[in-house]
């Protein structure tokens, strides 16, 4: 069965193509439009259809619109009227109308497409499928939590024989995701975009408000309550650009802690109901790698798998998978997040020639890159297909030496980010347990934090966060060029780790095309660009 999945509800507009249970392609519209999260100044413009992502997915699969057996949309507007709580009444009627008319919008985008093949998929069911059907566990418990779906903010259930049994769902307005969004806005960041900054800021504080917060935020028999909080009574509202103080960090730490406690309670309830040793997670809250690690360390499940595109972009894949599974297709496990655009060596070289830049094709690219990194150069790395989801996983990355403490400031300056934000390490998978503990290994998708071994903390100064943790990515020979680069760097330095942060600058999506990579290389003080088999070096003035 050939199924196109679409997310175009609030933000993170995306498309995915699943053919006979195999995920052919998946990509966010932002990678094509170059608007991060698909946002424009007008709120409802973020609900646009992922036109370029759809065209690319179909092209990648060699499929014409008329050949599609189904189109799956990760939102069911018929469910919205069941509960209006928590909705933004300024825009809700427009949002619902947009979803209702999506089948007709598609007729202008997909010639010869048949609207009777359109399927609405419940938002949190799409989230659940994006993890439960591809984790490779078989039967598993599933936890979805985010800001909101049509009328709920969470789903707890179990997959058995690829069929989802929903055990609990939390009605709006109570929402862990919206609670975190409110905190994000109070701290002067962008709502539904910068929550990861709040998570990083919390590491600098102490959860001194936790006893009070427990009165307002608590688990409740497979659900939870998030009663309204008076944020200014806990810490003053911060305006973007203002400095932080301990009050802001303490509030971030407190909300992080209470959310972790609620998630632990939900996991306990779910484990008691299912008696399943395996848990999968999706939804924006599942991108909170600190909370994920708490669940892994203190929760009842033996194994946890988190969808790398856990946010709303992942629902495009989940919607397609849901329809494919219901039709009887056998769903293949997800073996990589590299599901986006890739470019041939010839296409990359043509882009380099068009840009009239000086480049070389080294006989041994990993050795050349390792030499630059060992000499404390910063390398923009563009390799293979782009990642699906918000994490740079060695396909569109900035690489640097991890033992130089000043490299954290250098990278944050290059990217235009706040200096309190950490950067992450990638490490050879067969060496990870020498250096990192607590979190799971392997950890290929940067969705857990790990404790850095005491003897390595000072040595890995650039990637060790203030709390002694690091959000690692393990690398094995499934990514041979990157693994070879890490081994070459290890031979030169005795360190099987390099810094890995996303290849973008503040407010911009991760680089996707060769042109994007060249624009970043030309506008930032990185020392080299490794793009496909080619290498560009910064010419010194």
C-alpha cells in the first residue's frame, strides 16, 4: 500500500511516504521553505500544507499522486467539538476549518488525487504509531504527551499485534506540554519552539518550588492535573534579551522536576496495566531528554525507545503508518533517522562549481577532517540524507574538539545562541560505556542524557554540562564515514569523542541542501566544510 502522511496542524509541517510498510521518505517543510517550524508572523500561516515536502517525498518514491492508495492527515477535526477546553478561541475555528478542508486543498497540490482516499487520523494515535509500529519491540506500552491534540494532551496505551489499545487519555485543558510552553513564554523564550532552552536553563537552578508545584501539578489515575500557576509569584517575567538570574533557573528546575514526577507516575500506572517490559514514547514532551533519562533510570520499564521525530513533524509518519497497518501491511522497524533529502556526488560538485569555490576531493576524507579537528578547527559536516526530526545526528552537523572548554563559547557564538546552552558529544558506540553512564547505550538519536565519568569531565570540558551530564549520540559502522572520522580523531588525540551540534544558526532550520551548506560556510567562521566526498578549507586573510 502506498500512503502519504501529512502534518499541517499547528507547526512542524511535514510529509512522509510509506510503501508496503517501508518508510521511503520523511521530511519537514522547514527544510525546504527555510522557515523554522514553518512559522510566519501571522499565527495561522503555520498550518500551511507541506507542499515542497510532499513533492519531494513522492519524487523520492517515484510515485505519481494518482498512484497513492491513501493520504493520511494527523488530526481529526471531528473530535475537536467533544471538548473545547484549552483551545485558543481566537484561532480554533480557523484551525478546525483548515483541517476539514485539507482534502480539497490537496486537489490543487496533487493532480489526479482522489479525495475519497483521504483519512483523518487522531493526532495522538499518529504520535503513538510513529513510535510503537517502528521501534522493533513488537508488543509494547506507549506513552504520548505533548501540548495538545484535538481534545486531549496525552495518550497511554499498548500495541499488540500492531493494533493500539488506548487505555487512558488526558482531556484538555490539563497538559504537561502547555505547562512547559507557558513557562517558556514566561522566561522570555518563544512558545512551542524554545522549550529545550528551558530544559538547559534548569540545570543551573535548584527545584526549590517543587513542594508548592506538587499542589498544582500531579498525576491522577492514568492522567494528571496542571492547575493554573501564578508564574510572577515564583519568578519575575523575563523579557527576551534580558539577563537571567537564579530565580529563573530555579523556576525552570522546579517545573522540570514536577513534570518528571508526573511522567514517572504515568509510567508506573501504564506498566501496572500492561505488564509490558518495553515502552515507546512520542509527542513533544518526549523530546525532553532529561525526563526520558529519569524514566529510564527510575521507571519500571526495561527498555525505552523514543521516536527521533517525536514532535509534531513525526505525526506525518505516524499517520501514514496507522493507515498502512490497518490495511494489513507489515511495518518495517525504523533503522535510521536519515529519511530526508540526499544529494549525489555529482549534484554536490555541480553546486560547488556554480558557487565558484575552491574545493578538493581528498583520498581519505575522514583523516583530513580528523586532522582539522585535532588542530582545533571547526568543521561543517554534510553527509548523506538529512535527519528527520530536530536532532543533528551526523548528517548535518557542526563538529569540534571536545576537550577545549572555549569551544562551547565558540560554537554558541557561531550559531548565535545563548551561552548557557550546552553542545553534545558523539562517541564511538563501542567506547561509550567507558565514558558515559546512567542512560542507555547504544543511544543513536540524542534523546537521553548520560552522566560523564568523573575522570572524563574535565577532559571533555566542551560537552560536559554544568550538572555533569551530556546528551550523547553513539556512532557505529551504519554511518561508516562518520565512524571512520571518529576513529581517526581518536588515533590522533586519544579521545573517541567529538562535539556535535546542529548545522544551522539561531532562528534558522538545520541546513538541508548543498546551497544551504555553502551559505552557512560563507557567513560563519567555521574552518572547513566537508560536503559529500569534498572538502572546502577557509582561506586565511
